[in-house]
């Protein structure tokens, strides 16, 4: 843990300290000469951007990146609700709404946490359902559109907390930042998506610090100069792509990013391999492993804490692994969630499924996909069987898990919860990055002819399909 903590600040600095050439706007139709230098003469916060881009701010306000919830037809038990980070429970921070923004210091006065809004595209206010001028001015345009932008939590005169540009006290530097905007670069995306879950590669497993300068044999796409927004395309600030997201998506009625979007037709020389794509996702063979550089969190126990040596803070008990082999399951693009506002029930294995992929060998829309399998121990209200959000700052500050759980329950449910239990949970997290070159993809004997990569019986086959035959279902339309 110490080694991971010591490199955290250094690597985040690497991700944020983008060379000038990386900061240039990228993509078709973007001018190398930035017109903002002619139009922006003074930066006065988001209202400066709204003078020309109010419509764009409205688009951001309605997006997943701001609302942190959306329509969720991809969640089979959503019951028509908008779902997302703000109203579901997860196994990393439990729920951000009770740990939104803070200046949390240890005994030495060092800031050890700022809350989950660190990765929100706002300036400190929680998103509201109704659009307003206050909410539009809370949109932080620069956090995605300026490579040189930095921000920190500052206490306002009225005692409230707000994210504020670090350079605000230097009008000339702030003006340069505001003038040097462009389309989001990979580094802008990595700022949040590498460090989510509390540390570098803790959560995703397949988005690592190496992606800031990825070699091609590490990730054939990002290592070839591709930009995140080439696959995760934006329209009116709403993004394509959600994977096994624990909530809704911006554009659910549109085709989501898939390998077949670029790699069309008979992509393999071998007819047998081309037949595989009817039942096996491309990523199953082309992402043979993940967490190849930064260890990833595979189990998190919120019932107990451990001090982080030399950091003056605590963390829940976390188990890390490196060079992890995926687990495999059928997936048709939909999933089931353990909802925060409903009782949860353990499955046959005694664990509550936070995200369970839907699909089976009999489902023509399903293919075998690779997943990161994450386990956790989370608190539950024994009286209602509902998961309890944790006020994680109390854990980080003093390792007080029980008090943090009670505070989280009071903040979220608005009442005291005294009968607290602990349950085992599991989550299946889709893997979509760290695709390797063809030469490094899985060979046939990794799964067949005695290979043990896939558990055929667990997947519903009577044995190795090379011996017993492939599944026989009608072909499904591409998701």
C-alpha cells in the first residue's frame, strides 16, 4: 500500500502535466489556431463560457457526466428509473452522495481526501433534476476541455465548499488556460478514469497509468495514437459507450461502440476463427490479461480498516492483484443491479450481485465476454435488508468504519440505523481496453484441446465445443 500511495501524486502529476503538443486540439474540423484567444479576454468562471456556449452547458447538464444517472433500459430491474452513481451502491466508495465534497486533513494537516465530486464535471454543487442558472454556472467546462487546468477545493465566504481553479489568483495564467481549450484529449479522460475507486487502476483494472504513454503491445488502440473520443463519440455532450455500467447511459437507443464498428466482415484468415465471433466476443481472445502494470483492487472489505504507512490515513482492507486473468460469462449487453433503495438478496453462492451480466448459452444475443470479478464486504440494514452508503471520510481520517456506516445511513436515509450487518457482494466488470496485437492474442489451445482458460461446463456446454459441437442458436442482431 505504501508504494502505491507514494507514486499516486507523482503519476497523477504525469497525467496532468501534459506537454504542449498533447494539449493541442485534436480531431477533424478543429483549428490549430485557437479562436478563443480572440474572444476570451477575461476569465470569470463558467459564466465566461456561457456567454457563447450556454446551449452546450445545457447539454452537459443533461448528460451522464453531470447528472451521474440516466435512463437505464440496459438494467433489467430498473423499473423505468434513472439510475447511476448518485442513487446506486457500489463496492468502491459505496455511494458518492454522502461523501460529495470535503477538505479532509490528517493530524499533520495534510489534505487526504476531497470527496467523490473530484471526478464530477461540476464545481461542487450536487446535480439537480431541474435546470437553472445556478446549475449551469456549476458546470466546469475546463475540467475536460483544458489540458493545463487544475482545481482544488476551497472554502467560500459563506462556509460552503467549492472546486476552484488553482490559477485563479493569477489572472494572466488563468486567461491563458481559458483561451487554450479544445476537444478532450486522452489525458483529460484518464484524469478521472485511471484514478477512480480511490487510486491508480483500483477500479477499472484495464485503464492504467501506462495509458498516458501506452506502447502498442500494451494497448493496440491507444498505443497507435487513437483518441478515446474516436470510440466514445460525443453528440451534444452525450457520450456513446457504457460497458457494464452500474446505471443508465447517455444514448441508449444508439449502437454502442463495438469492435465490429471498425473491424467489419471476415476479419480473420481462418474461417474457424470467424465462426467464433458468433459466440465469442473479440475481447475474450484479444484481452488475455489486465492490470499488467498497476495492480488492481479485486476485493474490498469495508468492515475493517488498515493504516496506510507514512500517509497519516486509513483505507478499507483491500486485496490487490497484478497480471490478472479475466473470468468469463455470457453477456447480452444487459445487467441486473442490487438497487440501493430496495432490499437485496444473496444468490446461491451467498453473495449479493451488485452487477450481474445477463445472458446464457441459449440467448442468441449473448456472447462470451471477459470480466474483472470484484468482491466486497458491504454494510446492510438488517431490518430492511438495504445496502448502506458509508461516509468514507470518517474511515480515511480515523478508521472508524462503524461510525462511518451509521453516519452514511443517517445522511442517505434520513434516519438512524443501529442494526447493521455485513454481506458479501460480487460484481462483474466488463473489460474493453488493453487489447493486444494479434500475435499476443490467446491461442486455440488456451481454451481447447485441454486448455483451461474457459470452464465449458460452467458456460453451459457439455464439454469442449471442439469435441461436442458448438451451440446452436439463431444469430442475433449486433447490439
